C-alpha cells in the first residue's frame, strides 16, 4: 500500500461518526447493511449518513452495491487488511512477530 492511500484511509477514519459506521459495517460482514437500516441503527439523519459514506467510499474503505431499490454498504475488507498490513509491516524492530490476521476471505485478491 502506498503512503498516500494509507493517509486517505486514516483521515477518513479519524472522525467519530465515520469510525462508528465503519466498525458497524465490519461487524455486519460481507453482506453489509442497507443505508436506511444503517441510518436507523445509528440514529443518523440520511443526509449526514450519505456524507460520511461518501467519504469512506472515497477512501475505498466501503463498497456500495444496489439491490432492487436499496443500496447496501459493506466494509472493503481487502482495503482494511491492506491498511493493517501497512501499519504493521515494520513492527517489532524487524523481528518477525505474529502475522496480521486477515479478516474475512479475500475473494478478489
């Protein structure tokens, strides 16, 4: 992962509401959640949710997909795992330590 991509992802997560949204989507797993349910569960107005989801999508941390008349959002586990790998690639002063656990199957790797 390039540093500028990591900075964009970290900047997107450096906001309480966006971090909360991202964590909920990680917990929801690959199926994700419809935007309406996400807004209801987090008590966030639709316009506010839309703004924050746009920022997370711009940072490539969330993926949107349309199903019927609903838009589902899910965490981009490939990007999340790449960010975790980037943050830990030089840990432990170069001494091999526990590898970063990969979250969810990365089918598109």
